[in-house]
C-alpha cells in the first residue's frame, strides 16, 4: 500500500538510502526541500534552492512555502506545468487529424503540401514549390502522413519521447525543439534530395526528439545503452528501408542534439534564456541558409 502523499517517511533501500516516493526501490540521496520526501533524478524539479518534488510543484504547498516564492523550474529552466504532456498530446492530435483528412479527401489533399516532388500517381513530375514561393511546404510536410504504419510509428515515438522531454524542458522549449528539428530535417531534404522525391512525415521532428533524449539522459547521468540501441535500430531502418527520406532523419537528429545541448547546458542565471534562444536561432538560421542555397541553384 502506498504511503500518504504528505508523509516524508519512505522505505529504506538495500544500502540504507531511502527510495523515491514515486519509484519504490529506486534509492536516492535527494529530498524535496519543501516536504522532505525522497526524490530521484527523474522526479526532482530545479528550484531556486535545492529541488522540489512533483506533488509540491503541482499544489504549490509544502513546508515553509511562501505564496511569492520563486516558482520551481525544469532542468532547462522552463516553467513546470500541472499537465506536463499537453503539447505532446496536441501535436499528436494535429498529426492524426491531418492524416484522417488526407485519407478522407484523397491524394489531392497532399499535392500542395508535400515538400518536394509531385505526389503519386507515377510518373512523378518534379516541382520546386519552395523555390516557387511556397516555403510553407517546409512546415506543412512535417504534419503529413499517408500510410497508416508511417503515422503509427511516428506518433508512438512522439508519445514515448515527447512526454518525457516536455516534462524535462518545459512546454515552450520543447515545442521549439520539435518545430526547429522538423524544419531542419525539411531543409536538408530540400537541399540534397532528388527533385522527384516526395517528402512528408513527422520523422525529422521525431528524430530531433530522439537526439535530444540522448543529450538529456547524458546530462542526468542515466544509462545510455537503451536509448543508444533504439537510435541504432532507427538509423539502420533509415538507410535499409527503401523509400525513406533519410535526409529528414539526419537533419532532425543533428538539430535535436544541438538544440538540446544548448538547452540543458546553458549557464544558470540571466544568461540562460539568451544562450538557449541563440542556440535555437543558430540552428534555424542554418536551416534557412540551406533552403536559400538550394533555391539559388534552381532559380
């Protein structure tokens, strides 16, 4: 039976350390500075002094808490939300809604929204929509799926990775990571893919989340072997499975790693937001430069 949420007493582990109140059996030497409950590195939330547990963050209560106390922040300095998976759920909802619309309306729904190329039927007729004044394709293609297996696996990965990252980074930083990684994937595809290769899907953004998860787990000193195995499997499928736009995967992955490193390693204090914003801006600028370079060769 679980102990009452307000009790600071938790069972002792095999080595004499208390166990995290949310993860029994996971020993920890960290405790909430408000209620004194033991918390592991996954549950601890950065505060102005020490760390807080998720319960105290949600309720705003705890020993010695003042109404005007500094609100606890995530490891990246983001605001802690009562519903930490909200943005992930919204992104999944948008992707599924667009998928259903495409299946109901048909292939003509996709033609003006894919990144490059002309959607089936074959033979493809090469088009360069971005170069022709349609840069929105870089973004719209990130939310398009046609095959059910494609949307299923992308949304499954988004749910697995996104929820944890959103909780760790905060909503705004997480959304910036997702969108900029996806745009970087689109930009690399536009830069080097064959003009007749149609490109669509959230894979670039999802690979950005995958790269960001590696950075975050390394920052928190977690065992990297599970996530590295998952990354290796996905990279193998990227280059083994025909018909996959590997450019979007690699572009998103590299962008995700770069952005996440800037988010979780930015110095605390007034410079943190500046460094984090500059990191996202530089990655976005690199994506824009790739798009401009490709467009210049077409016009």
